[in-house]
């Protein structure tokens, strides 16, 4: 056996070992939209014990499922802004008035977010 054959055999065995190792090592599962949305909400200061958490999580998850991460961040920021506005009104987070305020604020602010980026199925104006 010549040196060339020896090195070629060694290269082939090495390649097979690497391929075998790569097939055995489990791949990391993709991060779910809900866990990414949870992180986005937490980054905006909306924890799982916050009143607006469920709203933030649902809206951000939906946006991520639509493939719109920028919308998920906007919705989480909007929820945090709504929370801050209700707190600025002097409402206590444990009250029904606070929850009603948060509902009103998030609804009103979401209208602005969705109206900022109109999406049309077809060309509206004909050239």
C-alpha cells in the first residue's frame, strides 16, 4: 500500500466517523413561537404574573406564526405602553378598573399599529 492509499483511506474513515457522529448527536429543536413570544413580552417587562401577559403572549405568538417578528415586538411594546398609561392614571393593577383600562388602551393602540402598515391583496389603483 502506498502512502497515497494510506492517506485516502484515513480521510475516508475520518469522513465516515464525522458523518456518524453528526447523525447520532440530536439536533436542537426549533424554538416555538410561544416561547419566543414569551421572551419578547418579558423583554418589555410583561411577566407571567402581569395582567397584560396573556394578551401580550397571544398577540406576539400570532404575529410570530404569521412570520412577522417586528409586529410581535410592536405589539409587546404597545402592551407595555398601555400598562404604563393605566398606571399613570393612578389605577392599581389588582383592580377591575385597571383591567378595563388595559383592555381599552391595548385595543385603541392596536388600531394604530395595524393601520400603520396597510396590506392589500390586489392592486387597488389601475395604472
